[in-house]
C-alpha cells in the first residue's frame, strides 16, 4: 500500500491567517521543492542541507516571487512519515496558499488523501495503528481530560499493556503448534500451569481495559448529565446558570420545555454535556408526553442524574419527594444521583437545615440567583473518577479497540474452557490464534486489511 509518489497538502486549517504550513512527503519531496526555492543565501540548495534544518528564502516560479517562506527539511527515515518531508511556512493569504499548492501539483506532486501522512507513518513503521488513531484524538481533544487520554494513547498506552502478553501468548501458541506436529508422540511442550497463569492474566487485563471504555468514551465525548424533575422546578434556569447564558427558555408556565436541550461545559478540565429535559408529570398533552418519554430516555443514557426539587414544596410534599428519589434510584441503579433543592432564596435558614437533615447529601442552591452553582460544579467533578487519569492508567476510548478487546476476551475465555475441559490441543489452538488476531488488529501487527485502514484514516483531516 506504500506509494512512492509525493503528496502535498495544507497542514494548517484552510482560510486566512498569519501563516500557513504546506507539507510534502515522498521520495522526491526535497528535490521538487529545491527546484523552486531560492535561498536568501545565494547558491544554497536544500538537497545538501542536514535533516531537521530550516531555511529562509523565496518560492519562485518563472522568475516571479510567490512568497517569502521558511522551508523545513526532514530527511528519511527521521521524519513524521518516515519519508523525505518538507514543510513550507508561508504567509496565510488564501491566494498565496493556492499559488504554492498549484505550483507543486503541476510539478510532480498530487493532493494527499485524508490522513495519508499519518497512514504513511504507520505503514513505514513510525507508529502502530493505535498510536496513529490517537493522533486524530489529540487534534479533536476539547478538554484537558480528553487531551491527556489521547496523549497517553499516542505514547503507546494500550500497546504497552498488550505487547508483553501478546509475545508470551505467541510463544505458547508456537509450542502448542509444535505439540500438534508430534500429536502421535503424546508429548507436551507447553507448561500447562504457566499457560493457565498467562490465560488468567490476559483475561484480567482484557476485562480491565473493556471496563474502562464506558468512562473513557464519556470523558472523550463529554459526560452526559440529565437534569430531571417536575415542571417549573427550575431545570431550564439551572442549565442557563451552569452555562452562564440563556440557552433554554424560562417561563412560569408549566411544561414549557417539550424537548431535550443539550450543551457542553468544561469544568476543571473535564467535559460535561448537560441535558435539560421536559418536566415529569401526569399529562394528557401528546407532545408533552413525548417530551417526558424522552426525559427518561436521556436519563437512561446519562452517567449522572440531577434530580431537582422545589424546596418550597418540601414541607407539604415530603413523602412524595422521598418516594420519588427512591423510585429514581431503583429505576437507575447504576447511575450517580445528585438531589438538588432549588429556590432556597425563598427559605429561612431554619427551613434549609430541616431540608438537609431529611435528604442525605442534598445540595441547596438558587438557580435564579446563581447561589450554590460553584458548589454544584465541585460536586460534579468529585463524582468523576479521574484517579485513573492521574495515575496514567490506560483508558480505552476507541470503539474499534473496544470491539477487538471484547472479541479477544471471547476467544481467550474459550481457551480457558478448553484447558479446564482438557479438550484436544488442536481445538483450543484455533481460539489462541483468534485471540492473537484480535489483539494484533488493535496495533496493526496482525491481519489489518485495506478496508479497515481506509476507514480509520479517512476520518482524519487532509494534511494529517
């Protein structure tokens, strides 16, 4: 799949800016640029310069100066792609960018496909497949947490987790295959005790990585937080207070919110996606009923649930509120629940104390006056287990990796069952190879076909 042609693309976003970077990669990249680059120092050819050096000069076409540029040279194999790479830093005029691109497209280059630079880096052994995918995650990171996970992955997080185990499993696979060659001799080359220990170890690691996906995926895309409660309890006002903008319509009329309203907010480096839902109540309004149904659906998909109550109603609806809290806990047993009493600006200190004594871990706030909002934000971040990030543990965020890990776990579980049942070596050796195939597919070390690569790198931006 490695081509010898030279590709070119903008490495910076399209549009007007102070500077733009145009990247070329391929065997002839340096030669092609050298033909049109005139150094400030006379008779200086970039072909004779050392790798990782930059040179000031002009791009000249038929005696006409297109722009003053800084050309950086990276010679193979010590470049991002493993090929000769040239990066041209020019002024950010759209006209200048296109003039330089067209010049080289007419003189030996072709436009790079999406992600082709990184694909070449993978195919030339500069990084494994999981690291290549992490490049896209670094570019797309919108919070400190998602950035940290992407960087950890780009440094070989999941590769390091699986590399040693995969090598050990390969060694045992070779011994198992050897036993098959001597099936008539009734000999065992693979120590069954050590093999069982390895299978147990692989099972443990796979389960831990699989379990990390729910957290990692949420941290990467934003932790969904559903705000639920009765109509007119202040859900939309709370969303607006958190976002510090008038995102949702606020009205004294019950049932104003008919559909879910969502927006993102980064708190202490962690992205949260808040979802304001329709007020939950008995209603004959068809449209409002649909909104209430959606409210429960959003709560089903959320990781955190905020149940908002009107503090003014607690004195005469105490049992109803307590029953509703238990109902929510029963309906969403695996969700983290925050119970918040809104409109405390209308309560006395005595009534507030009584309220807190009746409901465990209750948060008091006034969404209208933005009182207690910072305390709520602190509580939200405390509920998120970011200890794994602090400890640099490997966290799976890629759905392709998640699927491969699940398939590898199924295969290694079959191996374990085969050992326990003492079935023939020829039967569970198939499962060993299947496990190796799925583990290798994560890093690209085993049977990764062209379609998979095309799908992965096709989601990259052009120029990367």
